[in-house]
C-alpha cells in the first residue's frame, strides 16, 4: 500500500474537504482526489462520499481511517529511529490556553535550538479532555492543571508552575478588603474546570457565598470583564501575557490556600519516550517551578 495514498485519505477525512487537504499536503485537489481513488481501488471499497465541496467517510472509510492513523504513526516511529544519538521525530503535545501563551513559547524555542529535528505539534484543549487524550494515546503528553485525583502509575507527571489564588478587582477598588469585596461585589467565576475546586474550597474555608454573575472558561475573558467593572474574581496568578489595555488590582488573600499546579503529563510506556524526555529536559531548564506568592496588594498595568 502506498503510504501517500493513505496519508491523503486521512487528511481528507480530517479536513472534510479535498481542497483543504490538498492545501495542507502541498498538492492540487485533483491529485488528492486521484490518490483517494487509487486507495479505494486497492482496497476494493468506497471510502468517501462527496456532497458539494465537502467530503465525509463512508462506514468503511470510518473503519479504515482509524487503522490508517495507527499505521501512519507506526511508520513515523520507524522513521524516527535515532541516528547517532540525534533526537529526531514528531511529538503531539496538548496544552491549556495559558500554557500555550505563557509557557510553551520558551520551551519550544529551547527545543528548536537544542533539537532542530524535533517537530512538535500543539493541540489546545481543556484539562479533562487533554488528560483523556493522553490516556488514550491520542496525545504524547499535555500541559494541564493537576487533576483533583491520584494519577495512575502508568502516567508520568512533571510540575512546571504553581499559581496561588488571588482576588482580581477593578483598579478603583484597590486597597479594599478582599473578603469584603467578595461579599459586596458581583462574582465572576472561572470554570467549570479542575481549578474551580480550589476556588470553591477557599470560599467554604472563608465562609463566603458571593453573588455569582458570570461563569467563563478562560482567564483572559474573566480579566476583561473585571476590568469593565462587572465584578470581582478569584483566579490563579497565571503566567503572562495578559490581555492588553487592562488596569486591575491583584490582591493577596487573607487565608492560605493551595496553589493551582500546572505540569506535564505523559504515558510512561509511550514509544516516543526518548522524544518526551528531550522535551521535558528543556521544560525543566526553561520553566523552573514558579510560585509567585503575592505579599501585598499590587496593581497590574500591561507594558
């Protein structure tokens, strides 16, 4: 079987379009269609159905594409056998949004300098989904928030960053008591996610029941609404960059609380363990564990 035909078929299914798959592969749509037809002839089955400009797999196509992915990955692993100790190959890494903007750039730059033949594909996502993809072998590893349960022994974990909780408030409220603000101001919740449990635990420990106004998934969105005066928020002191043009008061909390822990999780039995080790070595050197505990009230001004 010609692996180019199989690679093209998988790309067509992933893109849902011959034109987009052809663009990704650097060939013409006609060439992409010809490769898919050749694979269909070789397997004696119809693999895709066209509807206008879109393409979807048949029942047989669904079965073939999953096995095709496995075959292509195995072929890639064979090609990635190291030459004279060289780190060469491809990693598919997942990451939460703050990891992509605040942590991965430094790690990727270091990997690029140290291992020019190590290609890293980044997939964004939320912690539960990324964790599941690592467990299923769909991802080689992921930068996620530490799960609120014990990790199985089949997984490795490397802590990269610790982020204490803080109160985020509009600048005009700087100097106020954090607990008083949580009682009097509308509350903007960041969640639902694993880190939200830390926030709920703190509120219970402080015997606080703020008036929830919004619940948003991303920290950037929470910061923007706080800046616009819609309320206050309990959030981890996440790594920059932050949204531009905001002026916010960042306040230490009166009671101690566990930090949000962000790290890298991976399958110990991964066939790409050598590549993962190379990635982790650069992560450890370029992302020393940070715990930026706020000692006093500060005001955030970008730039």
